C-alpha cells in the first residue's frame, strides 16, 4: 500500500515511473479537489484485501476542468474504476461515454467503470442514502416526510430526486438561493404524484413553519465540514421525533448538526454511514459482486 496522502494530475502523466513501486498496483481512485481528507481508500482497500483482489485504491487531486483528461490517463494506465467527489460529479457525467438511467435522473455521476477504454457512469449516492436511512433509523424513505437543507447542489439534488422516486409523502426543499430549488421541485413533482413537494426559504422563521410536519432533516450543504461554519439549523427547531441526517462527516468528532440533533433527543446519522453505503454500491458496480460491508465499515472506523 502507498503512504502517499494523494497524487495529482502530473503524477498520472508520469505514472509509468510511479507505478512500478506500487504493490498492489493502483487500479481504483477517488478524484476531487480537495482530496486529502477523503477516507474512501481505508474502506476500499480493506474490501480489496478481503476479496483477495490484487489492486489498491488511491486519492488523486484533479482540478475542475480536467476530469476527462484524468479519465483518459486512468484508462491508459489500466485503472478499473473511479469515484468522483466534490466538485466533479457534474463534470464526470459529461465526461463518460454512457450514463446509467438512475444517474441520469439524479443528475450526477460519482462512480465510473472503465472497460476497453470506455467509461460508464453511475450514481451510488442516491441508493446509498436510502440504505443509510434504513440502517440508521430503521425506516424507509418512502414512509418519511423529508426536509432537504441545501437543495441547490449535487448532493441535495440526488437526494431530492431519490426521495421523489421512492414516492415519499412529503418533500420540502430549502436552499440559500431559493430560485435553484424551484426547478428541482418541479422535477420532483413530475416524478412522483404521491409526493407533496414544496420549497422553503432557508431562514429560522420559514423553517419554524415547516418543522412540525417533517420526519427527516437532511443537510446536503458542506456546512459543518470546517470549524467555524455557520449552523445548518437552529437547534431549537429540532424535535425529539426528528431523524437528523448530516451528509457531512468530520474526522474524529461529530458534526455540529449531529450534536444539535443528539442534544435535542433526535435520532442522528452522519456522512460516514453514507460514505460506507455509497462505497459498497460502487464496489458492486466495479466487481459485479456484493461488497464486504462490515470489513469496509471497520476500515472506515480505523481511519478515525
Ligand atoms: P456543493 O455542490 O458544493 O453544495 C452546494 C449546496 O450547498 C448548495 O445548495 C448551496 O447553496 C449550499 N451551500 C454552500 N455553502 C453554503 C453556505 N455557506 N450557506 C448555505 N448554503 C450553502 O456540494 P455537494 O456535492 O452538493 O455536496 C454537499 C455536501 O454533501 C458536501 O459536504 C459533501 O461532502 C457531502 N456529501 C457527502 C457524501 C458522503 O458520502 N458522506 C456524499 C455526497 C455528498 P446555494 O445553491 O445557495 O449556493
């Protein structure tokens, strides 16, 4: 295994010099910018070892605008697949040769399968979110009324569309820039006649009006990743009956939203659960077999 925290595009250009020193060979990667914080290698490498696959998973920092070039280099160097994280999920969708129908609906690609120099794009965030909610709360999204805070980014969009595809009874989309949530709301209405879809201004007064008719609160913004970030929601608005799902995770500590939810007596789940389940779905896309979930979970936790 490599101890390198991450590689970059220049390294991929001269991969022929780097690769001989790598054992097992790098065959999978996560790309993003920044990327050093990603905990995906710990869980993916644990899974590869468990399955006896002679490959390792690395991090590569790829700047915006260079995703297609990175894919070309990965294919040239014999990589099997790639995960894409912030900010590459939209760019990846344009850079692949074929987009899986679910990824097309969710509007983003976070998993790429490389075969014979061609790239197929999938989305494991949406289905990973469903599995995470089931695992953390013992509930199915189709039975929950959901509030998404941050319905203007890729993660918020994927979760909103996945909730609509499940036919959840209620979906409230809040976003700093409300205008961005409106077209998404219209799309969710088209996808599910059963779902009552609303948009909501993101301020305390507007949220106070809606919190008593929701079950699940989702943070789909990057707020909480960094010390000093603004709060996602006033903790006084969190009810003990709420299920609080933060897509964000932090190294070694809980996120402020998870802490607020716990203090309010609500059930909570942070982004590590999502990271695990979306990663397991990516693994299944690459290898055509279920991932060793508990081994991946242990690998993820050992990185804390
Ligand atoms: P993104 O595109 O950067 O998210 C943009 C969204 O966040 C928009 O709705 C934006 O509002 C809002 N936002 C950004 N800064 C804000 C601020 N200061 N105040 C209020 N709203 C703000 O990122 P993304 O790809 O959607 O991902 C969002 C988060 O989910 C990231 O932290 C990502 O790491 C996490 N995530 C985690 C997993 C996992 O496996 N755990 C998977 C996917 C995503 P405007 O529209 O107003 O700009």
